[in-house]
């Protein structure tokens, strides 16, 4: 692979090394230095081949913070041999883009344009990139921590290859930390520090796959250790430097929806351990308790339903109680409701029933109300046949009588109870009633006499 040209190095490293944080100093300089992302960068993988050939084209690097997106973007730009431009969607706008494009037009060689956090640009700002990518004036490398299928406009996305980077695993983070501790040129190797194995493992665990967080915490722990006149970094110093376990989460972004999905699927799958784990993640990340409560209420009908009718009562009560007490006590209420719903018998019969009925209507089923079911409380209704031959259920044994309630030509069943929980009783009762003979109409039981 071609070495990084000096011009590229100058472009991306504006501060002298001694003023850069450890995470910046330890950025990989070649693809072989990159830790993790084997699915993308292992030999003969498509992205690796494209980068080494210098023809990566326009693409998006999508992944969680600290997974190496920006570093990889710079390596791709450097390998292309093209001139480089880098913008941040956090601080730069269309005016900055126009300046970068103007510089690109003055060059005889190609230009690679890196846009960091590209998802933060509005639709119109993203659209401003389109003609320049389309004509090939620039090769765009978008860097984003959010789902590009949601946050990048379709016309631009269709011109980009999307590569998904995963969070680094525990061993990857350990390898990065050890490299920083051993490197005497860019890392901490010249300081002569040691670190307890337990402290190193704790640091890798608390970083939650984020290399930048891990290196920043290591640097802070190293400074605290040296400041205390010590040479060995201990677990207590690491925990103090990290302050709290890092949780990848944004209440309006992809991780929010993916975590909620795991939460709901765990509840639906009747796994209380997994359900309360994902609940805990949302709580630690500061999720709105009302969002969690709403999801519980929906699930109580969608996935439990009449297999346990009390589930909806529990979920609704939990929503009201969580609203009343707020954090942190609301976590107890939401935990109780979560565990109840996870353990409840499951039925999606309510979901299937309303879906089947809506489908029948969409496919042309009659929606005309049969005459005997129509309101006969106004003058002239009897002359129209409204309410005639209606059978009043309370006048029959068991307060039930078989008569037709669906429009002519519309046949069920739409509700098919499951064999779970309370719905077993529904199943037996419906089977009996659906096989019962129709009763003869009692002329004395009309819509008017029955109260319509």
C-alpha cells in the first residue's frame, strides 16, 4: 500500500504531536496498523482491495464512536494519491463546502472530500454535494455514527457505497491500549509506567468498544499516577479516570431504536433477563421513562393481549406511576412491569384480528350495517326496516343468542384465540358458539323494544 504523502499528513495533523491527545497521536498510519474491522479490512476483502488499488470511490463509513471511522477515511484518502479536503458537518456549512469545491476545480489532480458527521447536515446541505459527486469532481467519504439509510438523503446515498464498522471488541481495545503503553514515540512508553492486568481489563470493559474513550481514560490515569509520584496504574485510578461506564446511545438516533427493538423482542420472547438488561441500558443512558412506558403499554396488547388481560392494566398503571414519580424511582416500576410482561403468556390474536378485519375492508368487503343492527330510535326507522328482527341477547339463556352481526358477504373468523393463558377459555367458548344454530327471530324483540 502507498505510504501517506507528506501533504496528506500536513492536512490531517494540524497540531504538533506534543499538543495532541493520546488518541490522536496513536491513530493508525497504515491499514495494517488498524485494529479490528476484519470484515472490511482483512486481505482480499472488497474495501481493502479498493483502498490498496487507490480506487475506493465515493463511500460512507458508518459505525459507533471510537470504531476508527475518521482514521480509516484519512487512510483511504491518503492511499488514493489525491488531494484532500476535510469538513466537519458540526462546524462547517455550505459556504465552507463551496470553498472546498472551488479549490478542487483549480487542481489538475483528483480531490477526496471527507465530511465528518455527515448526518448532521440538513437535506439541502447534503443536496449541495450531489452535482460535484455526480460529475466526479470529488470523491466523497462521508463519516457518520448514525444510520445512513435514515440520515443521508436517498439521491446522495444512491451514489455512495456504504460500509458498516462494528464497535471494537474487548480484545481489540486491549490491543490498542497495550500498543499505546509500549509505543515510546507516540504513546506512553517513554514514561516507564506499568499497569495492573485488572486495571487494563477494567479500562477495556468500561470503554464499551470505543478506542478513543479508552485512550483518553488511559492518558488521564497515567497523568494521575505520575502526579501521585507512582509508576503503576491501578484499577481505582482507571475507574476514577473513566468516571462511568460508557453507553452508546442517543435518544433520537439509531442506537435508541436498536435498543428498543432488542427490548421489545426480549419481552415478546419471554426472556425476563434479557428484557431487564435492555431496560437497564436505556435507564443508564437516560432514556425518557415515558418512551419506555409507552412501549410496555403497546406490547401488553400486541404480544400478550387476552392471554393475560391484566397485563394491559399492569402496563398502564406502570406508565401512570412512572410519570408520577419520575427518575430514579421510576426504574423500579418499569422493572416490575417489564418482568410481568416478560413472564406473561403470549398472544398476538388482537394484532391478527384487527389486521385481518382491516385487510378484508381494503379488499372490498361490504361495510354496510345490516338492517337489524341499525339504530331504530328515530321516527320512521321502523318503516325503513331498521332494527327489525334484532335479537336482544339479555333475553336469552346465558345472555347470548346467535345472530349475524357481520355485513352480508363478509365472513370471519377474524379473532382466533391462542392456546395461551386466559385465551384458552375464549377458544373453547368461541368454538361452541360458532357451531351453534342460528336462533329464529322473535318478532317481539325489535330494535325499539331492545333499546337499539
